[in-house]
């Protein structure tokens, strides 16, 4: 399970991404703006994948101890 600080960091990153790129009704993005949007999402996605892998690993360790 994620610690409280990691959980806050994950949701904070997702909220920031939503606020920056998805909440705008008609974002007028040029090529560089689109690239920034995709790179920001990729970073959040990498964090989510890494934390999911850690969660699965920790869950497996806990179930193997029983």
C-alpha cells in the first residue's frame, strides 16, 4: 500500500495535470504545448506504474508470509 505522502504526491500530480490540460474548455495548443502536455502525462504515468508495481510486490510479500 502507498504511504500517505506517496498517495498525496500521486493525486497531486494527477490533479495538476487535470487542471493544466484537461479542465480547459478549449485549449489552444501548438506543437510545443502538445509536447509538454504529453510529457507531463508520461511522467505521471511512470509514477503510477512504479507505485503500482511496488504495491503488487508488497501485496505478494504479505500474502506469502501467511
